[in-house]
C-alpha cells in the first residue's frame, strides 16, 4: 500500500491533530494535516478563505490539498472535517487505513464552543453541529476502516484505541 499509513477523518474539534501527532510519534512516522497545508499554501486562515471566497472555493482548494497529501505522504494524515464531502476524495480513500474519530454533540460543543475560527459553527453551534453531522456521518462511516469514539477519552486513550482497531504495533 502506498500513501499514508493512517488517515484520520471526523468533525471539527474531535482531536484529529492531537491524536494524529500521538499516532505518528508512536508509529515512528511523520504527521501531516491538510488544513495546515492549505493555510501554508494560501497564506491565510481557513476562516479567511471561507469569508473572502466562500465555501465552494475553499472546498476546491481543500480537494487539491487532500489529493496531493494522499499521493505524497506516507505517515499519519489528518483531513479537514469536510474533506469527505468530495466524492473523488472518498474514492481515493478506498484502500487506505481510515480512522473516523467520532463524538456526540455535547462533547463537540464543549470542545468547539463558539470558536470564531470555525466558520461553519458561527451561529447556534449546537444546532449547526447536529446538522453538519446529519449530512456527514454516513460519509465518515463510508470511508472508515475503523470508528473510534472520542467521548470521555483522553488523547492517549483514543490513540491506543485507533492502534488497536487497526491492529498496528508501535515502532
């Protein structure tokens, strides 16, 4: 298998970056986050891209970043929360070890709150998060090799659960 050793997907605030860094460390591989790639390439935050150009323009940039990372990166890769909305991206994820980090709405609100850096949750975050998850949950599940709940777990516990679910051993 070429490409990332593990791809992390899930909603915003679920801990993909934190768990991704821990997984990379424990597996002895590099970590990459497509959101970081986008910010570096565009020279502005994701929220600024949303505000300046709108969601469709951001999704086009995100699709290119994800496709590039899937082709180039061989460590742990974290995707932005909406990356799985793209059908081509979902197709490219087939054959990869994809871990869907899940959480319930109360945990999501606790973690993300009213964070202005989350443009899709700017107004009524609880309601908007529920609506986002209704639209996305089946897509996360579609691409997932394993589903790892994060509710009430430490990042270390989630990391171990992901390793166990994929039957991977530490480096």
